[in-house]
C-alpha cells in the first residue's frame, strides 16, 4: 500500500523533479507538471498518454480512473494511493515523468 510520503519520495528522486504548489495541490514537475497530489494525500492525478491511461485503468481499475471531462481525455488519471503497491506507484510516476521532459530529452 503506497502513501503520500512514498509518492513525494519517489517523485523527488526522479531526475529534475521539483515540488511546487498548484492551486491547493502539491505538484511535481520537470519542464511541466506530471503529477499532482490532493490535499490529505489519498489520491494523485498522473499525466499519462491516452493509451497508457486506458491500460492502467483496464489492468488496475480499483487503483486508476480517468479524470472526468477534457482533462481525462488528455490522459490525466486519478490514482488512489492506498490501492497501489510501491512498485505500481513507482511505475506510474516514471511513466508520467517521461511526459514532463523537455521535448529534446524525451526518449521513445
């Protein structure tokens, strides 16, 4: 079971990540924000590609759900931390972190 502390520790361990405040949420970014954590630390919104979002929601529907509306159509996905293992959280963060890289540093 993952926690807000796990998310913060793993995210800040990813190269170039800084923590900023985004409205009332903790946000983690490199060139752009790739994950935000809700107040209270129970959920986080991850930036995935739409196909990655579909995969996460299909393989772990208890942990991941698409954000409603246009944000969800862009790949933003809510994850419930308590329903993820540490390895699942790390994989989700690394996937989202990849999308936050400056274009010249993206690898695919």
